[in-house]
């Protein structure tokens, strides 16, 4: 079923009540800017704002924001990516009005006080410093920085210690005023609520629904080849291979997802079976596909003992070459299609799954998409159509590598 799209002023409102009968509702307020909308000087400001709005708003104190939503049985959270900042609540549909009031108040009327700014800066600097305690996350952030070097996509979402220490509250407020506008906003709701309920909440809140979108950031973005070795105090070697992928709106993303699954996205995948199950060379090896509006990345990630690095790399390179040259088999194709169908359909079983799915489709395509069209597109794939793009994306010449050896 296709979600309903209604505009109120500049704000698109997505509502979807199909198949949700458990009395739950999920609602989100998204702004179409993340770290990509920043400069080197203000890098991390979007993530900073995500934190800061929870410190207090026009109607709610810091304590009331969390306690009020939780008192009513809601789960409230937020996230920032390279492309967007989203605030959301999952809870009982009977409390929709209150949930919407809280979300709109923190999103459109945050205090952004200097005292809260100084308080939260310490928290964020601690968060940035702790990244090295998670080698996989640190590796991925560093790798994308090298891969997208020279483009705003390269900047880390949380910013750097230097950038976060460098900008002040006035620069943050200016960024908020320019970017957190109605024209940059998307509201997505799934569950027992209608567009009219959202419009009523917006009107009651007094939010400016006519403020225009700011200029979009970036331009064409192509991944670059790199080979970097970093040192970190860890016990194992961590490695990530990277290859350019399509964008999030490219129709080839369906076939590419099938190839990604077979290479390393499942327990039955080629890399997991060859490297871990048959040879026991590492605990974990997996592939990932990160697609953005302007670019995309295919990654192979693994961690292993130093003495096993050469063997794991050799198998990884060989499997990538085989994928590029021969694609996948009939049996693997059937497996990938069924896994893709299950993954998409199971994600629509909850109100939050539908809310995020509808948000993603609108964010990248600028329109609502019928879920039936997506399942039909997956079913329309053929072994020929999948294998036709294997060489394009899995050429061994395109692979990128970043290794994190432990210090001696």
C-alpha cells in the first residue's frame, strides 16, 4: 500500500495506517541536513544540534522531554547521518497528540542556550574520543574519510575534536536557523493517525510552515582509491575493502543488494563460509552496502589475527574477482531474492518499520512509493539482470583497503 502524502505549507507529511492494528504509532520529524551540509569549520554541528534540542525547548525542560514521553509509554530517540537529522517517538496511538507536541517543540523551538551548549560540548568530545574504543566504527569512519576525500561526504558525522572545540553557540544557532526549516523538513507517521492530526498539531505549535529549503550541499561524488594503514592499540587486525556503488535512488540497487548478500551479507555467503566456517581464519567477515543520494559504497569488513591477514586478504580478493567475472548461481539467486523479500516485508510489520521505510523512499526519491511496487521489483529480477552488473561493481581494480594493525 502507498502512504498518503499531504503538504502543509512547505512540509511534506507522510501517513500510513495500513496493516497496523496493535494500537501503536510511530512519528518522526526529519531535517534534510547532516554532516554533508557542514563546512570543515562547523563539522559536527548537526550532530551537536541533535544532542542540544534534548536539553530543553520552549515548553519542556530537559527532564520533562524524556520523562513525559516515557510516562506515556513512548520510546524517544534521534540520530544524525551524513544526510539527515531525525527525531522520533514510538508509542501508543492514544497519546499521539502529546508525542507530536513534544517532537514539534524540540524540533522547531529548542532553547539552544549557551549554558547547555557548554554542557553538551563536553559530552560530545567524550563521545568522539571514545570512538577509538570501537575499532569497527573507527575503521569505517576513517575509511569513508579517505574514500570521499575532497568532498563533504568525507567529514565525520560527530565532527572532530578540533572542529567541535572551534565553533561557538552563535555559529550553531546560525546553522540551525538556516537549515532547520519547513522546506528542509519531512514528517513521517505510521499507525493510527491521519494527516489532519499532524496539521492540527503543526498549527497549534505555531511552527513556521512556510520557511524555504536551504541550498543543498555537495555535488558529484566519486570514491577515490586509497591504501592506508593506521595504528591502534587493539589485539587483532581490522580491515575494510571498499568499492564504489550506485546511489540510493539508482534502480540497480536491487541487483546490487543481491550480489552483496551472496558475497558476504549472510551466514551462508561465500566469504563467511570460506574464511570462517571452512578455514577458521577469523571470527567475523561481512559485507555492507551504504548508499547515499550522491554516491555509494560497497564494503568488505573483517578482523583477524595478524598471522592470518595474508590468507584472509587472498581469499577476499579472489572471491571479489570471481563475483566480477562469473556473478552468482541459480541457487544463490533464489536465496538472495527470498532474503530480500523477507527483509523488506518483515520491516513493514511494525509501525516504526513503516515510518522509516516511507521516510527513506521519500527522502531519496522525492515521492511516496507503494510497498507492493518494491516487492514486485525484487521479484522482477532475473539471474541475468543480477549478473549483468557484477563486473561493473566488483572489478578487482576498484577495491579499496584500510588495515588497522595492533601496536607492537
